[in-house]
C-alpha cells in the first residue's frame, strides 16, 4: 500500500476520550474509529490486524480437529427460552422484534444455537466427538463501555463448542483446546498464562482464563516462573493420546497461577520466592466445561452403545479476537507507539523514502515495494523525514526500510528493527531477505 493513497488517518495528539494506551494508539495509528458508544469501525490497517489474528486462531483450531462453521449474529429468542436463559441473561442482551413481532436477539454467545444445530444433525454416539467453532461478531450492551475495543459493546470472538460421549472424553477435548490456546498465543507473539477460574454452580476444576501480561491489565496475577519456560510450538503432544494430553495438562496446571480473585496465599507461600511473579493481566480467552447443562435443558440426546439415550457433555471455548488487538498493544508498546509482533502486524515493513522525487531513491523504493505490495507500506509522501520516522514508530511496523539519496546510489538501505531499535546498513537484497523471513 502506498501511504499517499491510503485510508490510514494518523493523529499527532492523544484523543481526550482515550483513557488507556491501546485505545489512544489504535486511534492515533488509524486502526479504528468510533461510530457509536462502544462500537468501532475497523479501518484498513486495523482490519489487517484482525484478519492476521483470526487466521492464527483458525489454524490452531483446525490443528486439533475443530471444524469451522458460521452462525448468524441474530438468533431466535425461542432457542434461549428453551435453555432458560432468555429472561435470566439480563439487560446486556440486545432484544429485537421483527415486523412480524417475532422476538430475536443479537447474539452475545452461541451455546443455544450450536446445541440446536448439533441436535438436528448428530443422533448417535458413533458421530462423537464433535468440536465446532466460528469467528463472528457479538454484542453485549455494556452499561459503561470504555477502553476502546478492550471493553466495547460489539466485538469479534472465536467461540468453539465440544460435544462428547462422557466426562473422560470431554476432559480430553478440554485439554486439546488448552494446548491449541497456548500455541495460538505463542504464535501471536504474546505470553498468555492460563489461570484457574471459577466454575460457578457446575463445579469441578475445568475452567481456565488466559491472561496476557500487561502493566495496564484489569486483573492482578500471581504465577510460578516455571510457566515462562514452556515452548508449546516445539513441544510434540499427541492430541489423540489421553496419556499424552494428561501429561501435558499436568505440566501446565501444576505450577501456581491465579488472578487476585482466586489467589490462595497459602499455596502462593509454597512457591519458592525466586520463582514468584506478580503483575497485571488482560483476559483474552476462557475455556469452560459445563457438562450436560445445555443438552439436558434443550433435550438434545444421542443413542448410546447400549441403545439408551444420553445427553452429550459439552464445553465452550472463547478467544476475544478484537480484544486481542488491543491487549497485544497493551503488552507491546513504548513511548513512540505500537510494537507489533511480526505475526499480527498489518505490514511487515514500512519503506521510508527520504527524498521523494530523487530518481535513485524512487527507483530503489519502487523495486522493494513491488516485491510484495501487500507486505510493505510505502511512505511516498513528500513530508519531512522526521514525520515519516514518527509515523512509522507510531504504527509499529516490525521493520523500517530507510532509503536516502546517498545510500540509494550505493544500492544500500538502512534497516531498523522496531522492537529493539537496532539499525543495520545492508544491501537491498539482504534487507529484503531479513524482512521477508520474519
């Protein structure tokens, strides 16, 4: 994309309404614009970030055998009345009547709809397990939406639902999903710690929140440093082996990790002092086993091996895709702007032409840009160099390829790494090799 022709409206000053870093930087970097209270339009660069996050989430869901569907945003109120949640959900649900006076709602979640879809199709234990997911917009009518996309009313979410024959199979589905989540967050370039969460009236221990560590997080977190050393991308785990899954699960859940709401001071005191880590965190995911709560309420059963009818065990698994965009910024920024991890950045690099109109500079920039016009943001504006450097830092591109008249004559460029500030004088080919390898 050429910056001179792009719809990428950056701001020099912090907007008065933005209270936290991610909200300020998303507005200033031209990623989003507010259209109503708690509702945002995603501009081209912001949409690229959303798609990059969504794709990584999708790939990791697919890797454990989950199947993608797409459910509508509008749902029939009748489904929620069958489960008993329509009246209990509260004012956060946006309720609608169509022209025929039929009651609808803008879905805040999808347990009822997915259970109904499952019941229409799956009739036998032989068709289990099933794990279905989608990435779709949701709406919850927050009384006081704030903090930009971190706590908006409309948000993009990946929600998955598992259906299993029995509790043991449901535990295996839960453990597979935990592995997929850890790999997802690692690929996104952030550290997300799984922490035991309240299971409510269902009981049991199968509920975990995933929190990205960030100084501005809304929750206090306490965890054992043993969780920092685990690399789940290179760790082979056989997702079809109950023993391998259980071994993995114990490695993740044995070290202490809790939010301030679930903090156990006695257990915390047992953690060696040199391994204690405290900070703040932003919740970006939640996995939860809830048994037969919805299959029983909606009378969705399958035939068992002995010919009887049984209610499948279910779990739900959410990742806040649009919330992640803000949370990543909260965890990765400096005083100059965003520092995008390579995997989610809207562009791999910004090409900064320091003398637009100079024949050699223009030629070198065009050569680089045409290698991959989707990967590069070419700053071909006639602005002064300082403004270009400031905007590149603000927008957070992982690399900056700086092209000046003197170096261009020698076929060389300056390559800057945004995260570290390191600069290298390289040939054009060497610079491209480094950028495109990321």
